[in-house]
C-alpha cells in the first residue's frame, strides 16, 4: 500500500506508521474477533493482545504468520504510545522473559 491508500484493518487508528505491504495475515483475539493486516501492523496488533493468534491469508507469502509471530514477541503493547514503561503489562513478551 502506498501512503495515500487506506491502511490495513489491523492498523490502530492512533498508530502513525504506514503499512508494510498488503494484508497477508489475520490476527485473532481470545474471542475470535480479528483483523487482516500487513506483516508490520499484524505484529503490532498481536503484540497488543493477550492470547492473540495469527494465521496467514491464503495468498500470503510463505512464512508470513511466523514472521509476524516472531516480530510481535519483541514489540511492546501499544508501542505507538510514549512514556515510561515499567509494568510487566507494558513490556514486550521478550522483555518480560528476560526479567
């Protein structure tokens, strides 16, 4: 997607970053509500969910879902919000494991 196009459904309205390509994954929350997204926003959404899951769309490049899953591990929830982060719920899964 170009900057002038609409962003993918997985992009949070307050996240200022552009899409990293076309939608290639579906990210689902614990009650199976989901959104399709590019790898970039899919990872950011997955990082912001508790017990979220990611699945590749039928025409996705091979490995798209695992790339999103791995990227989400090191992304802090709602990473577009600034400020200090000290609570475990504000840190990435990788940061919490390292603690």
